[in-house]
């Protein structure tokens, strides 16, 4: 992941404080694996950069391991050209439940500046600045390599240039210790790194070392000088192929201002074979300094390119070769003489005969003339030597051919498989990889004894000697194969109920509603299968939620005592009021009407008014039949009567 710094990002509307110490501010960088925020160390009062693993990757143990490795790799490095790590920790994702994965973070030195990638794009890097920046990167690599750490992802986006022109190397997310035998560039069939800056051995998935970083640094220098990487292709695969097979172009072909001395430095820095490159960062720096000073860079050829070494021949032997009449002898005879260590010239008697034009009797074909005893001894010696040499050559050839046809299998490197039972998936994965084994395959299994999400064990079993290249399977518990529908499910909200079911490896199913006098609206009323029932893991559980309503019963015609009993039932729990009305037809105490008709739904605890019949009142005694007394007329009526009489 490269933390490519962005401009103009909005300020977060959150006031989170990590570990009670680090205030999170605005987002200043975003990469493929993490987000980088500007923060403030409350305790020390300084600005820091806080790198937080993205929530969508936090559940992947491989990314957790890679993020953790970055903190471990850089925490022990203290160099002015390497971004410092101050602290690490983890935090809960905003709005997450307690069971959700925590997000790890790294608190780093805050660097004000721009990445080399931005400077290259802007065309602001001169030849002198390119060399200066490369020297800074090599200084950081020299220090990290001495500490046993290979960066494995050197590229322009991972190098910051400060406001005062200094260099800061960052993002050790895929760094590995050089002693780690599993430090190859492939994991789960994927190449880790950036294609434009991969060394050939990285592209092939081989073990990397410090010289792999130096190749990437040479690619970085090439891009700063030429304005483009040494290899460009339509896809990462095509670029990786070029790193392995093709010769890089000269940087001066893209920028004529580049001197031949820098071309020579790049030629060696980009050598395919690690043995042909600079063997350490210090040697690379010395070559760059020499090239900048105007001296021709010394490109030390690999041992394979050395010219054939001339053999020293003594003057006596050289003279003997020059004056020897070897053309008069068969070639095998001359060779035998050299192997035997004898002189190439004949004795004086033979020489005299040869000068007369006659073939010496000792050399004539088919003759058995007398020879000098010393000459015979020498002849026997070289013949014996030749036979011995031929026998040795034949024997060596036979052994070589046998070994080629029957190669011996080298004993694999073994190590003790660590025990990871009851560890979390992330911790188990890290323990296995830290022991030197490759990333294991994860398989889920049911277990009645190991809690869901924890490791059951491995295949091969922990505590046994296992070859480092052996495939490892990590078994993670899914919990028991049978689970019981929890008793506390009723009364939960729907999200709470579904989360509870998920933790038990059950599936939340369809949702329906039903009236209830006791369960609040929106809460679980019941489930199917029912609460307390044992079901297989993965079973779908349907939920019934309360509407918060109660159906009013029909009470008309019922005695008041019966109506009161019905309404006070816990399944109805409605309050009633009674209004008595005289009724000569119905028996007193009978419900004659209700304020809400039966069958209607009302809110829980509502009050219903009942009309109840009562006996009519008894009639009063009638008055005696005497003539009613005539009342005295009022003054007005008397006046009217007088006028009528008149």
C-alpha cells in the first residue's frame, strides 16, 4: 500500500481520540490497504500521521498480518531517512457492535512534503536532484539492510521529499526479515509489490534479499532521470516479463542530459542476475557519487563475463614449442608428451636423422627398432598417465550421468509446527507465518468445545516436525453443529434478534406481525422454530414482531363481572369504565354497549367505556282526587279580565 497524499480532503466530522491520546483530524492520504489521517499527540503536543487499516480489509487475516508486520519492521528502525513509528494499537469501527473486528492503526512521524511520484509527474526533478534523492533512499536501505529488513516495495510513491529537500522512505507494509526463509514475493498465487519496480527474482516468486531492493532503487533512479520507468507494458504481467527477459533501454535515450557515467551505473543496477548488480547499498552509493563527480562508473562485470585467463608459460617451454618438430609426429604423441611433462624435442640422434630427411627408426610405422632406455621410460610414463586420465574422465562422466539420471532428493528444511488451538484466526495465522511457513488455507469446521471464530488446530498437527514448503490447513471453529434458540429472543428489537441469531450461526428469516398486550411495538413476540428448541446450525428462524396493539373483545350481553375478568386478562390488559343506565328489559349488571366495538384494535393499555343495565327506579304514591285550588290571578291577568268585562 502506498500512502499517496491527497489535497483538499474534507475534515472529518468526528472527534475521535485513540488510546486517550491521539486526536484524529483530516484525511491526508489513501492507499490500497489503509487511510492516513493527520492527528495530534495530546500528551506531547506534536502532529502525527495516523495510518488506519480499511474496515473492509480488517476481517482478512492476511491484511491484518501485513499491517502488523509493517509496524514491527519499522518500529526498530531509527534513521533520518526512514519515517519513524511512534505507537500502535487498534480501535472499534464507528457504529460497530462489540463482536465486530477492531481496526489496527499505526502512529507515525508526520512528514510535510511531496512524494517522488508527484515530483516526477510535475517534471521538477533535475539530474542532480535525482542523484541526491537516490543517495537518500540508498542511505535508508543501507541502514534497514544492516538491520536485516528488506523493504520489497521501493517506488516513487513510497518516498517523501521534505520541505528542506530531505528524503523519507515509508510504507514497510510488505517488508520481511532477510532471515525469513518464506520471504518470497508470492502469496496465494499473487505477486506482492508494484510491477514497474519489481526485481527479476521478485517477478519469478523467488526469495528476495537486499539486492532486490537495490534493483528497485535503480528503477526509481531511472524514472527520476528519464521521466518514465525502465519498462512499460499494457499489464503488470507484461511488465514483469520484461523485468525478467528484456534488456532495459539507456536512460540517456529519453533524456540527452544524462551523462554516460549514470547510464553505466544504471546498467549495473538493473542487471538481471543478482550477482552482477551492486552487492550492497554502500557500493551503489559510491558508484553514484563517482558518477556525479564526473568519473566513469566502474562497472564490474560478473564472473561469467570475465575474458579467458591467459596461462603463464615458462620461456623454456615456449621456446620448446616454437622449435619442436611436432608436425612430424602424430598429434596424440605430442599431446602425450606434454601430459607426461617431457620435452617436445627429440634427442640429438633423432634430430640429426630428421635433419637428413630420414624418419628415425623409433618413429617408423611398424618398426621395432631399438630405442634409448630413457626414451622408453618416458614413453611408458606418458602412456600410463594418459590411460589413468582417460579412466578418471570416464569414471567422472559415469558418476555425473548417473547423478543426472537419478537425482538425489535433498532433505526438505523442517520446523516445528506451532500449536494455535483456541487462538483467534488472525493470531493463529500470524503465529504460523512467523514460524516460517507459508500462508495457510483456512477451513471452517463445527466444534462443540471451541468457541466460534477460534482456531481448532492445524493440518499437519501442531507440535510435529513439518517441511517449511508443506501446505498448511488452519481449521477455524464455526461453533457447535446444534444450537438452541435463545430464551431471551422475545423482547429484542429485530436488529438485535438477527445479530444474536447470526452469532449462533443461525439465519434470520421472514418477519411477520401480531398483536400483543405485553410486548412493545417492534419487539420480537415469538419465533419459528420456537424458543428453547434445538436446531442444526444454519437453520432459518422466522420472527414474529409485536404491533403494540390489542384486539378489543365483544362484551355486549356479558355480565359485568365476566367483562371485567376478560378485560383484566394479561393477554388483553385493557382498562374499563362503567356507566349504569336504567333498563327495564335486560337483567341488571348486563353490558348493553361499549365505547369501542368488539374486534377493533387499540393501543396497549387503552381504556374502554362499558354501558351496564340497572333496574329502573320504583314509582312514587299518587295524590287524592280532590279539586285543585284555584290560584289567585296575577295583577296582569286581573287587569286583562277587567277589560274583557268592560
